[in-house]
């Protein structure tokens, strides 16, 4: 570790020698000319030179150029490229507005920033999704979903069919850092995972980092899913909406002060339960089952150098029957201030609050009346700087500090007769700090992105820590006073990415990242459920640490219309959090005694081809990926496959534009069946048959495959009028394959000596229709 | 808590699940000895059942194990168990035997042959109970019809002993027959949520079939004070007997055992405390008529 650190320090030092002399900066925002939305990741290239950059997450770019006249071109997918002639004699501000390209707008699902930047940049294992086009992907019940689209990418697996959990390169679903406007979303699922919390209409930009995570992100091992909400149209009022088979949504946006300030307000609600009274079913009467989401954002440009944003998300799922209720949901609030100190020094300060909570209650007004609550809260302050020091040198640095509050479980009696009056798992508090430095250096053919993150995690009183024996029995409990820091972990996390450009259209890239995770989810089931609680590292629970190496070959064909890549990765995890057999993870004040820490490793190859010819769009991918775990005390200490260790994966996502109004699209997915544990014998205890199991996850489900199709039809006259609308008709699982969601081994009800295997499948062929509009 | 989880299950069930049978070949594990039985504070013939595991798809009943030598000892005394002539595999003590609070019992099995192993042992400690425990844990019960749950609820009135971590198993007897007849319908309770509280009519047991009871029936609640390890065993065995579903089920595994030499099952020692209620005519007033 020491040697590694030294190397990084050296690299950071050398890099300072590359400061530009006699250079001036050209900087500004890149925006959409129709809506005023900033264009995150727009490519900025200086003609006849190798200089170039991309607009950051706030749409701001900064270049350092020698004195003289330069042609700077701006490119962004779905927009007409712009070229600006700039005479650089001093630091120059250049705000650019780009026109959306009507012909291209329906073109691509996975974004290509245009040109060959996918080959040229020192970033790998990064995928951007274009929101306005995701809705073309055929989807379950027509509810196109960000997370469902991500699950179609190479190296990403859904943890269960139809669920919102996903595994990136063999990681668990709690190893993904899911950010909505920089706020952590602790549970991204609605309705048991069949839908995610992200409402398409409110979202502008999606990035998934699969391994080469920039040092500005920390806290999770496997991936970062960075989702940004729309700022709101600053030019004119607009409304977008849709009416689907099970939910409807509406988004309103517009200027508060034209070109200065805008708002966005978006809502969505399902309405399955609205139809319950029609079923005439006693069980459904008085039942509720719905979810809703609200996204809101307000932004103001105070002056060219200062912008303020406030954005929030509030969503909730409610299930209930008369006197029983169950609800869960997330709440996030982000306040951001973008400040430009000098043309080449950009600062973003963010104050974030994020919360996930749930409750279950029984309002019987007798001895059984109780309410069970759980709550996870985060308050985070972070500062990020972008410093363009030279034409070939970008420096990013920043720090963050978060206060985390865990309330794993509280049970309150809600009637004076309640037999449980109050029972609580002591709250836990923790501080998570991070500081990072990230250099981007360009040496011509070789570009290097070197970063170092220092993460610090502290358990904070007031709290109770438990002392465990070697056999994981609780032998003592220690009370910590308010404000006492009773445990600290410090970890340096080096990150390195590089590209060697073989030609304009091909390159070799490599990356290494070390990541640390201090906060994880107590989830013992394959798919997870809303009751799973988050818990921190502690004196007993060591932080999970991952090292990942990746190397890839990138090549574009046909004038960048086809992008192909082959990536290979190896990831190993230390202190992997596993659970002992039959671990009791709910309402357990001694949860740490149920945890066993072991190791995990994954390796694989991802072949990916993106096609964007204008007529044809989409991607074809093949992934070979394996993932294993080894934990003493679990599966007799033997190595075992994770349930989503599905070696072979093929995904084809294609759309074909028939004409300006009609687009056809289809997905085909194939994967090896998931790993599972089979019984090898049976016996009887107290008239109940019990199976005997041997090795965990040693066998596999039948292979999974499925074809979905969809057609998108824009209504006539929609192009020139303000009211635009389209129909989306989709069919999920077209050839009605009964893919196993669960396999059980059961006994015949009439003859207990007859046993058989039985699969449960969730979704047969499901057609659906959605109507979307915009004005 | 299970009842609340049901609400969640409802949400999942609405998501339209279908099942179909499949042909899946299975490996076969070695035959294992299965031991299950207990000694309780009741004065009676205590029973230990011995059987063998079979391949999962075998179309027979698990075989019982006869002609074994079985005894329970408490260090000072030894209680031999003899096989009932009409129930092979079931071994009983004499009817005068009873277990005592806090005592450790050892089960010894000999003269069997499971893959070459001939003798097996287990040890179980009876929980240490309050003196005169028969009157300390449970005052009374009543049985009420609950419209919302659509069945009979057995409510308990009790002062839970303070300053002791207790684990309970609830069983129901209607007249002389156990309504609780398998692992599937026992109720397990950990007192951590209500330690030392007075429970005034908390739901201890639920009988979902409304026709189960009639006027004059005597409903007996057996409150069994069980050791922590046995509590976990029962909870694990009950989980293992349930179907697997991705959202809720833990990874499949074999429940713990306190029998040595690779055998499965459990030998338990626990106390039984009882309260009864005789069904009255007015208890049926709000039962919906068919």
C-alpha cells in the first residue's frame, strides 16, 4: 500500500510541472437553446489541436488556450454541432446554446457524445443513458424505467426478475451508490422492486460508472449511478405527461424569470387500487396499494458567476387493509451553489439531506396495537472544485462530510393496552468524510486520470457497541456518551485510469480502483425487500474493501457510427459482508452477531457494440462473468457462487426508425440460469417435511431468455404544433417463456410421499399501451 | 409480526404469479439419523422419535429406526426409553418421569447403524424458571372471534417475568386433541419486545377456521418456556420447511442441531404452563352465519 501511495504522490507532483505558461482560459456553460437546460458532458474540442474537454455535471467547461485565434466546436448527441471562432487575448467567457437536432432526436438510446470521444477519453466502464430515448425500450407494463434500462447493459444483472436491485460486475445491490442530484437514494424500488423511484420525465442525465469510479465518488464498492434531474425550461412553459396501464405522470416546467430562473415539478402515481372496488372481492375492499413520486427543482442564475439550485424528491409506497398499514419511501433535498471564481476555477457546494424510512402498523386499538418504524438519515456537505490549469491539465479536488443516523427499528404501542409499550434498537450515529484530488493529464497519445481519495469513517456516540466472543456471542455491551468518537477507520483509495490512443478510432484503456464501503444493507434474501435496514461499519464490522483492475480495447467503425469495445476485469473484495445461516436481520439489536465477513471475487469479459446509424440504433453485448464468495461459517467455509453468478449473458437492444413517426424496437435477453441450492434428501420433524441441503448455490435454474417488442407512433401533425404526442405499444415476453422466478421442491397435498419440483414464474406475455404527450 | 408481513406478501401476490411443475434431477445425500423429541416438566411418558433421511424424490415415507437403545440421564438418574410395540421408531420413558427446572439432560442413542456410526448423543438444559412457575407466567386466556382476521384469537393475560430473557412456544389443545399438530402452526415468541410487561389480552394464537370451535369446547393454551437454542432451532426448521421466494427467503440451509455425529433433528428440554377457556354461547354472537 505504501509503495502505491508513493507512486501517486509522485504522479501528482510531476503533474504540477505541466502548468500552462502564457495561456488564457475560455470557459462557460453549454445549454439547450430551446429549454435552457445545461448539457452535461457536452464535448468541447479545439480544432487543429489535441485540446478538448467536456462540460461538467453542471454544464460548465473550461479550456486553457494559447493567445491567438481558435475554432472551438461543441458537440452533444441529438444537437446540431456548433463551431465558434474565438480570439483569445485574455480570459474569455463563452456561453453556448445548442439547437436540438429534430431528425436525430429519436435516434439513440445509449448516448454517444458524437465523434470518437468514447475511444479518446481516459474513462472506461462508463455508460451514459439518454433519458428522452429510454422510453423507446420495450418495458414491463409500458413503465419504462431507468433501472430496467441499466439492467440491460453489459456487466449489469438484475438480482431478481422484474426487481430494481442490480449487480454490477458481481457486486451486491447495496454496493451501488445511487445518487439523485447528488443525494444518496437508499432504496430505489417501488412496489417490491417492480418499479424504480426514478420518474423518467423528471430526469435529464444518467451515468453509470462500473469500475473506473472518479475519486470524487466514494462509499460504495461496485458502481456509481449518477442521476441528474432536469433544471426546468428557462425559456418557456412546457408540460410533459403520460397515461399508462398502471400509472400516470405529469411534469410542468417553465421560467420564473426568463433565462434567469426556472422550475420543474413532476409527479407520478399508480392507480391499480383505484379499481379495487370493481373486483367485488372481500379481501380487496378497504385495501390500498399504490405509490407516488414527486420531483421538484428550482434554479436561479444570480449573475454569470453564481447559480443556485434547490431540488427535492419525495416518494412513498403504501399498502394497507383497514387496520394494517405498511408504507415506505425516500426523501431527498439538495441545495447547490455553483460559483465561478476565475474563468478556470469552478466550485460547486452542495448541502444534501437524504432519508429512507418505513413503518408497519396494526391499529386494532387493543393489546396488539403497535407501530414499527425504521429510519435512515444522511446530512452531507460537500465542496467540489474544477481547475483547468493548462491545455492538457485539469485538476479536480474537493471534500465532503456526512452525518449518518441509523434507526434500525422502533416498536411503539399505539394503544394504552398494547402489550409492547416501547422497544427500540439503540440509534447509531456515524461520520463519513472524504477528500479527493483528481488529475487529468494529457501527454498526446497517452492520457492519464490519476486520483486519490482519502476516506474517514467514525462511529459517533451516543450509542451502544457490542463485544463479541470468537463464537459471535454477545459478551458485553459498551455505552458511548453523546458526541464520543469511539471508532475510526481511515483508508486511502487510489484510482487510476489511462488511455493509449492507437489511432483516431482505436485505443487501449486500463484502470485500477480501490474502493471502501462503510455502510451496507442487512439483506439476506436474493432480491431484498423494503424492510432491509442499513448498518454502519463498527468495531466489529470491518469496512469492505475492493480492488478492481480493468483493461479494454476500444474501436469505432463506419465513421463512428459503430462503437465496439472489449473489456476485461478482475475484482476482489476483502471483509465482504455475509450472513450466517438463518440470520435474524430484522429488529435485531445484536445484528452484528449475525454477520460473517469473508471475501468475494469476480472476473469477466464484456463485449459491447453500439450502433447508431440514424435508422438503426441500440446495442449488442455479450458478457462472460463469474462471481464467488468465501466466508468462514457460511457454506461450511467453501467457496460458493453468488445467486447472480450467471456466466453467459447476451443482450440485444435495437430500434429501427421506419419514418419520422414510427419507430420499432425490440430487446432480446439471454442468460445462464441463476445459481441455487437444491435439496439432496428429506426427513420429517413433527409431521413437517424438511429438506436436506448440501453445497450452497451449486446448481442452476434453466436458462433465462425473453423477447420484448414495442412500437412508438407519433400522432400526425405533431411536428409543427405545440402539442406533441405519441403512443407506445409494447409486449413484454413476446414468446411467453415461463422463466423461473423461484424453484421450490414441494410435496403433493394428497400424498405426502410424492415430491416434485415446481417453478414460479412472474410475467407471462404482457401487452401494454402508454400515451405520452408534451406541450 | 407474521401477520404484518402478510400485508407485504399480499402486495407481491398481486403481482400475478403462476406455477408449473418441472422435471429436475437431484443429487442424493448420505442417509442421516433424524432424532426429535423432548423431556418436559409434565409427569408423563416422554417420547423420542428416531428415523432416517431419504432421497428427496423417494416415494416412500422416511423410515423409522427400530431396536435402538435409548436413554435420557440427568447425571444422577437414568431414564430408559423403550420402543412402543405398535409404533416403531417411537421410544418412550416410563409415565412417572418429569423434567426439573435448570437441570441438564443428556440423550444417548446406541445400537443403530447409520453409515457405520452406531452411537449418538445430545444435551439439553431445561430453562431455569421462577419458583412456582405454574402460576407465574400465565394468568388466564380467553378466546374471541375476530372479524378482521376472520378467525378465533386466543388472548393471553399474563405478567411476563422481569429481568429474564425468555423464549416461548405456544401450542393449542382443543379438548384432548392438539390443534397445534406440526412445526407449521406453533407460535414462537421472544420476550425482548415486552420483557416484564403485563399483557392484557394480547393475541397469543390464531385459529383461522371459524368452524373449529363449538360451545362447550375447552381450549387450552400451552405456554412452553423453551431454551434459546431450541427457539432458534424451531424458527430455523420452520423457515426451512417454507417455500423459497427471492424477496424474503434467506439462502436455504439446514437448521442447527444439538445431536452429534452428523445426525439431524433436536433433543429439547422445556417447561409447560397451561391455561384453559371453555367456549360460551355469547362467544359466537359475532361469528358470521354461513
